């Protein structure tokens, strides 16, 4: 599809595309083709041969996420605790989502920071939990029809190490569990999240870190920006807390689906014909019923490429107990305090090997005795 309609997309929208978005289009076009080289698999038992070309390894490519996901999940198994885990979702209002087109780094980074600070502040309040939980946040920028819909999915431990109201973990902490089946009050999370995000956005505007294009150009004026933001303080912001997953095995199944997901996977594509793309989506306004949508191919690619993140932007982040600095010491303290609770509350934890990709076999005879011979990538013509 990109090979057929990418040139038209670039001709129409190139000035508005970032170098990272253009590179993603180029990488996805070349993925698993002779352009990247590869190897020839030769079965030593039956002699069958088949070429296997290299992947582009672009994090936005739907074909290249399995290996990265397996490696990441294997590394995460050691960070799980024997407690319930809760699923949170923090969503930006549509009016703010539009700002992300010209300011993805500022808008998405602030989404992470506001969501994490909200959970930590509300959890530290002794009226709610009085503890510092562990939190993992994953950014998604799309809805089912590929429209811009920035939100973060969160996985939070059902409790944490005791702390003061400022969020500092006690010198001699104890483990504080949340009420069974209940993490933190959603209405409180929503209001605190709204306040923190809008305060951060106003600060970014005052510091000149926001860029305004198209219909948003007038918002460069402080008075116009203040008028734009004011109604958002009165709106209800969507924060959702789902029932607990249960133990670590279920958490990892969730993470396997969400952490390395791209805007749309190949299995949702139904047809490409006459310059039109048909794909499946879930209509959540109608109880998640599956429907089909048809779009012009260039419009489909435009929607897809708007979800390519800026170069170097980290889309999976850890906070609280799961923050990188001092992680080993905090997890060791948690496990000492939770000693004896693993089997009672969490069940078995999958080993890293369970997430590894299956060993390749010959498609003809099923043998695992495969020999690989390199296929070099073609040398670029510099004449």
C-alpha cells in the first residue's frame, strides 16, 4: 500500500511531515524485502530453500514488534510483585489532542507527567492510600478509526510502600494494600489530572514551547490561549479505572497486547482496491461491535503516519516503585514485606522463556536442522 500510494501522500502532505514520519514510510516500504538483505534458509534434511529478508526494526512497523515485545516482556518478569494490578486510562480532550499535531513531544510528555503525578499525589493522600505505588504507563495516540486520540494506559500495583503526604517513602516503610477491588477514586483522579495537565500546558505556553499552525495560529496570543483553556477547567476529563487484573500472569498478557502495539495491525486490513482501503474497527459507541470502514488510500496513510512518534520519544515509562533509579532496592523491600503472599494472592509468574519466539522449522518436513546463508543487501547506485 505504501509503495503504491506513498508518493501521492508525500506530494500532498510532505511539508507537514517530520523527518521521522518520512523515515517510517521509507522503512515500512522496504521491510522484509530484498532491499534490506537477509538470508537463505536451507533445510539439511529435505533440501527445501526459502529466502527470509531482514526486518526494518522501525517501532511503528506492524511486522517488526514480536521480537521486541518478547525481549521486553522477558525483562519485565523480574519486576512483578505478588499483588493485584489495576488498569488505568488517562485521556486528553479532543480540543487538546489537536495541539499534538504540531507539538507531539510537549503534549505527549506532559500527558505522561500529569498522569504519573496525579496517581502519586492521590495515592500519597492518607485519606485514599497513604502509599507510593508502582506505575507503568504506555502511550497510545490513536482511536479505532486511526483518528488522533491521545491517551495513556497505566498498570498500577494494588498498594505500595507507606509514604508521607508529599510522596516520600518512609525511612522504615510498611506495605499498604488498597481495598480489595478498588484502587483510587476516579473522580478525584480526573480533577487532579485536569488541573495538573492544564497548569503544565499554560507553563509551556508561557515559556514559548508551543507551536501553533493552521486554525490554532491565534492561540499564540496569551489572551486568546487563556480563553481557549478556560472552558477546559469546567469539562469532565475522562479517567477510567478498570477492575483488577489479578496476578502477574494476567498483567503480562495485558502488557503483551499493549506495549508494542502500533496504530493498526495487518490483520485488520481487509482490502485494497481502486485506491480505497477497507479495514475493520470496533465501534465502542455500539458496545464494541465490529464494523468495516473504507477510506481513500492516501487519507488512510495520512491517518496512520500522524501516529509516528518523534525520534527518541519514550512511549513506555515507569514511575513510583517501578522508577528505574533504586528499583532493585525498592522491589527487594516490597518482597520482604509481602513475603508469603505470592502464592496466596498472585499465582505463578511466567518465566522469560514463555515469551520467546518459537524456534523456526522447515515448512515442508518440519525439521529444525536449518542452515542460514546470507543474502547481502544491494549496493546503492552512487553514479
